[in-house]
C-alpha cells in the first residue's frame, strides 16, 4: 500500500502535463534544441524569401539616398521635408530626361559600336599572346565567352531577365518612395513587433544604420559623379573614342567598389588600344588618376571613415551575392555588409551594458 502511495507521489511530482520535464538539465537541453530548430527554420524561410528581402533592402538604400539629399538641401532651403524630397525627385527626372533626349543619340551610337570594338581589341590581345608563346585559340576565347554569358544568364534569372529586372527596379523605387516620405511610420511599425524592453535599443540601432547608410551613399554618389564626369572630360580632351559612353559606364560601375573599378579600367584600356599605344597609355594614366583621387581624397573626405570595411571582406561578399542574386546582389553587397557591421557593433555594446551590473555586483 505504501509503495502505491509513493508511486502516486512520484507521478504527481512530475506534473500533470505529459510534456513537462522535471529535470533542469534535460529542460535546458530541450530549450537549446528548440532554439536551434527555430534558427534553422528562420534560415530556411530567409532562403525562400531572400529575393524579396533583397528587393526591400534595395528600397531602403534608395530611400536613404533620397533622405540624404533632402538633408543636404535643408542646409540651403528651409522648407518642409516633403517639398525637399519633391525637389530631389524633380532634379533626378530632369537629369534622366537630359540623358535620354539630349545625349541619348550620341550615346546610343557609341553603345552600338562598343561591343564590336571591344571584341576586335580582345581578338588582337589573343593574337599578341599567341605570338608571344601563349597558346590561346580564338575558339577557346569564344567558348569561354559563351560560358560566361551563360553563367551571367543563370545568376540573373533570380530577377527574371529584362522585364523581371525592370519590374524589380519599379518595386525598389516604389517602396523606397513610400519609406522616404514616411520613415517614422515604418520605423514604428517594426518597433511594435518587438518586446517593449527592446524598442529603445532598436531605435538607437536604426538611427546608427541610417546615419552610416547616408554617409556611405553620399560618398558613393559623389564618387560616381566625379569618376563619370572627370573620365569623360579627360578622354574627350585626348580624342579617345566613345568618351561619353565610357564616362557613363565608369560612373555607374563606381557604385560597385573593387570590381566596378577594374571592369571600367579594362573597358577603357581596350578602347584606348583602338587608337594606338599612346592612346592606350593615356587611358591607363586617366584610370589611375581618377581612381587614386577618388579613393584617397574624395571618398575619405566625405565618408570620414564612417564605414571601415576590410576590402577582402567586401570582395568576398560581392562574389557570394553576385552568384546568388546576380547584378542586384552585386550592387547591394557593400551596403548590406555595412549594415551587418553596425548591427554587430551595437549588439556588442548591449552585451557589455548588460554585463556591467553583474560585474559591479560581483
């Protein structure tokens, strides 16, 4: 009889729920397993929605660019923020209109001749290498080019080709405009999803991310304008063919650190060789002058080392994002790494702050 009573007490001590774990060690391990399962589930979900998340992040970058322009304009025009954003958008539309209607005919002619010119120079390079002992056949170059084009097509299918890319661009601009005109609304919406005690830290982190992104985009846009205009003027001064097109390509590629400069320089030198060795040497000189001034004077002066990212880390992120998401991932790899860096620094500050009372108490 006493054994039955003892058994009833043991059953009662376990608890009424069949899922209750009385052992603290087992309960701790079960909680850890549940956390890891949740993390794996979130990673799988992020993979499935990664394309949409990247579009949203691109919209945040676009909104930050508009916000930075509005803040800059506020120093000269003491008007409402929405009016300043409207002026920024009008200036952007005016620039695009000028680019298409006034410079479009010249640039379109140059763009039509550009692939043939680059192909001709690549053929000459292959012939020179072959004459100097490097056995490279034209068929191998064609096969490599075909594989490269095939690979680019594979990674760019993430945004659905030309029309998909156009739709992605429209989505980025549309969402970015909504966020730019009502940033506090969306910031509060995200904060409401967090626990009450975590909202203050979220606002601080979001503010630092916005500040860092504004500085990063300011340096990037100024660098794009400087590289594009200065390259165009210096190439046009010497009479290099397709100077306007090379200036535009250099300016656009300046948005992509490391890789963009190398691609722009290679295209510039290939076109320069079409006019002889002296013109090629001049294009190399222009490339180094533009990149040196932009990298060592202009960008540090504007950004003031707000975003101190290791070049190898940025390059690795660009390669991974380019393979996964194509050109869109390549453009957004650098801003994404900057935001991750800010978040990690903020998390380290929070952890140090939380440990401080424990250390003082000890």
